C-alpha cells in the first residue's frame, strides 16, 4: 500500500490517480464535517466537492507541518464558513408588518410563533453546559482530551491515537475511564435536590 506522503508527492507531480486515492481516504470524514456545518446532504456534498477542489489547487502549500487530514479539515472548515457567511450577506430581509397575499387575492396578517426556548430552559441548558465544563476541568488532561477529541470533535480512535501519539488501546482505555467519571458525576448531579 502506498503511504499518504507518497500519494501527496505523486499528486504534486500531476498523478490524478494518487489524488483520487487521497480523496477516497478522506471523503467520508470531509462529508461528515461539511454536514455538521451545513446541516443538509445537498450542501454537504457541494462543500465536500469544493473542499477537495480547493485542496487540489492548494496542494503545493501543504508543508507537512501537520497531518494531511488536519490540513484538509482546515480547508473544509474555511470553505463551509465562507459559504455560510456568503449566504448571510445574500438574505433579503422581510417585513414582519407587511401582510401576506393568498392565492385568491386576499391578504392576511403574519402570525409568527416564537419557537425559541424560554428563559428557564436557556438557563438550565447554560447551567448544564457549565456543569459539564466543570467536570471536564477537574479531569486529568488525558481524560479530558480524549472526551473532547472523540465525543465533541468526533475524531476516530485512529486519529486520536495519532494526535496523542499513543496506541488505540490506550485511547480506548482512557476514553472508557473518562466516560465512567463523567457518568458518575452526572449521576451525582441527578441526586442533588
């Protein structure tokens, strides 16, 4: 099997098949990341394609200081955020006071339902998020790191092992212990009045 570094080198020399192999290795992760930003399949596919095009055009700027995946995820993030910003600028404001026209020519007043969470729900969510953060802050850095990388950043065990420069078994062990601590602390919170 050809290494990632060799695929990158061959891609830089114009070997499209090598770049296609890189795409095949990362397409699911790039799509998942795009989906997290965009919130729907169609936009996620578009952003995935855009990110790979941009990566191919920018491949010469990859210096190898970080992993190829990290470099590629940065491109995906930038492509998605640029698209989101572009769409926000493009939104045409609607007047809430202006009546709506119906198909039979009548006009009706707009009724807007407030679906936003109430103040007490927002407070509970903020309080719970702070509680989780406090638990994480009290954990050993090894445990905190694996929880963040796996459960919040959704990296695979292999990626976490690379980031932490340890074995997958160590990652799984730390994650199991960290989740156990988190469950115990959350259970204690449930017992509080």
